[in-house]
């Protein structure tokens, strides 16, 4: 198709979607909800961190200054997680599960679920959760594929770590580790404020969309602090960002199952925000579809998407599909529900919440659309 015709077509699509939104608008109202439990489901929203280190691998400042005493104990990471009110934590030391034999791992001082995990990999990294044995490290694409198989054979999940970090990219030309089949999740937000730049998270989100979502491959977007240094826990570290999971309970199986289903959003460690992103495809007002799930939809029948937000006044919510940002709305109340109805022309829809118009506060997993003709 000639370039000009292609552009002409997308201009028409853009203009028609503007008209559509202009007509229906965004509904806005003060709400009285105190919980964000999705309609008709039993469970809770649990928050945690999927990736951090201790001195069982390269955690601690002695990584840079070998004469310093070890200070990034399993205990330090668990204490920070408790201070941040996390419900679950994956400690993911490099290529080892030795931290799972640490007395503080076996007997944490208070109630928190710690899932046995490691960070696999040499030239690319992946976090592997809920395993009993370390995964063999082979530094080529076949090795990455083998790691996925070995993780699943143990009932675990595996996630691409910092996929767009320059030296550890899953997308390097000629290597293309991302082409492995069966990867469960991808870090779309790695590290706190500085990590945002180091890990190139904007690029990670673009990879997620381009290579997975736009190709109809479901892979769950997660967050990871990749905390290494105890001193950094004062301003960031464990829980920066936070991964929030809807699960039927706080056990290893239930949290991993919630992640597997994509009932997940990622939020900044410092934000008080909480949310739920759901859809009602059949117009009965029940909002039976939760983020991570799929709707069988006819492109001619509108779907009602709903975002319920708590403690989000002054922030901005954006609706995004493979066409880019479809709509944006300022959140004017502390607790608020935003609705948008649209004919599902795209194959996925997700929400981003921003502060000051551009600092990311939260990213949801998509609601997927399968065309029904
Ligand atoms: Zn790593
Ligand atoms: Zn790491």
C-alpha cells in the first residue's frame, strides 16, 4: 500500500475514534467503595516484589568495595519488605538458591510469604519463582528455551529480567532470546527512580507491546526492584516498584496463579494509589473480565471498560491499545471510577496512570480481545 494511503487511513481511524470518545465521553463520579475486589470473586489484592538480591550473590556494597563487611542479609531485605507492607517477596540471588537455607529465610520474623526463587542467566537474565532446584545456565538462545522448560517442569514461573538494559538485553540483534516460547512474564518496570533510566523501562514497555501483545502473545507485565544495596533501601530498593496481584489467598501457589493469569498491575513504590481494571462485555453491569483475561467480542458491539481508582486525585489515567493512547482523563476525586465504552477494534487495552502528566505511577496488564465474527 502506498505510504500516503496508509497514513490517510490511520488519520481517518484517529478522527473517528476522537468523535467516538467525544460523544460518549468519560463518566466521572464520587464513589463510596472501600475495597477493589472484582465483581463476584473471592480473593484479595496482594503486593510484593519479584526480584531482589542478598549477600548470597552480589547484594551489598562489598560488591564494589570487597573489604567492607557483608550488610545485605536476607534479614535486611525481609525487614524492608515488611516496612513497606509487602505481602510477598521473591529473593532472587544470581544462579543460586543458597539464600533459601538462610535461617532468616526459613524463619522470617513476621508474616510475609517468601517464594523460593533465583535469578537465572549469564548473558541475559530471568527471574525464576517457586522452584526447588537451580536452573542450568547455558548462554545461548537454546539455553534460554531450556530454562523455560526446566522452570515449568518444577511448577515454577519464569520472567525476563530488565529486558531492555543495554548489556543484558533480551532483544539484542542476532541473539533474540525473546523468541523463546512459553516465557511467563516480563519486567516492564525495573528499579526505582534511577532504575527507570538505567533499565530503559520505556523501551521495555515498547518491546512488550511490539513483540508480544501486538502479535497476540499473552505475557504478563510485572515490576521488579532488583534491589542490591542496603543503603539504597532508604529511598528505594525493595518494593520500588511494587507488583500488585489479585489472588485467592496468600500462598505460593495462589500468588503464582494470580501472576500466571495476568491479574497484575505495577505501581511506583511511593504511590498510595490502588486500582482495578475490568470490563463488561455483555452489558449486564457485572464487569466479569479482569485485566489479564480475554473477551470474545464482536467488533460492532461496544464494551464497557471500568477503572476503579483509590487515592489517585490529581493523577491522569490513559487508555492505551496497539494504536497508542486512545484517551486520557484527569482524576479529580480521591476515589473515582472511570468508564469508557468502545467498539473493540484492537486486540488489547491497558491503562497507565501518570503523575504530573508524565511520571509513571501505575501500569496495568491488558484486557485482551479475541474477534468473534
Ligand atoms: Zn539481572
Ligand atoms: Zn537482579
